[in-house]
C-alpha cells in the first residue's frame, strides 16, 4: 500500500491491509508456506519526522533444521520506525546511512512510501534462526538419510575426525617386530 506522509500532517493516519508474499519472496526467505500477512498500523506526525507503528499477524511454515519436516508457527510482531522526509538536495554519507539504519530511521523520498518492503523485511527478521519440529529432534542419518525420529538406522557411525586420525593410530596394538 502506498501511504502519503501528507495523510498524517494534521491527525494520525490509520490503515489496515493484507499482504500476500510472492513465490520468489517465499523462496528467498526459505518459507515453505505463509498465510497472507494481516497488517494494521498508524502514522503520526512527530514534527518534523513521522512515527510509524504497525502490527503484523500471520502463520508460516518452515523446514526443521535437523529433519526437514514442516514446522508451522503463528507470528505476531510489531514495527516501530521513524520516517524522515528526505530533502532532494542533500545526500547522506555512508556513515550517516548506517547510523540511520541502526536507529530505526527510514528516509522517505517523494513524500510517500510503500508498506510492502517494510513488512517483508519484518517477516525476514521474525524467521527463527534454527527452527526445530521438537526440541529433541534427532535429525537425519548423515549416511543413509533415514529420519532418526521415526526409526534407528543400521549405519555404523564410527567415524574418526581426520584431525584426530594420527592419535587413533597410537591406540592400535603394535605388531611384534614392527616399527
């Protein structure tokens, strides 16, 4: 949704929308599935800047980090940003841009902004770092790929880390007359 800053010059501007992620956005975010994102918020003039507050609610399905089973989650999050009208004459230096990002400042050019990029960014920030189907997920066998949550495989898991291989040789019995 395109929101003009002028809409909040004299009184807070309230809006509500539903955003559906595109397939390429889901792939990029590594989402298996996502419901439409319900978004509602307000824009308030805080002179000379604007305060944007929005609340998001949606459900998402991601792959378990260990066994790759789908994990469905309900997400509710909030966005609080300060929108600064950018003067066309002034261009911020890289250092100023970094400081603005750290402080939750967003420069708005042309007197309006699109809500979609802000919402997609918030979805990305809300993704779990290592999603698990359950806390004690055993994952997949690294040799045969069997889901270890369902059944134990018959693979032999005695692998010696190559960094310790020389020490493992010291444990082997010596042959008489050998070196």
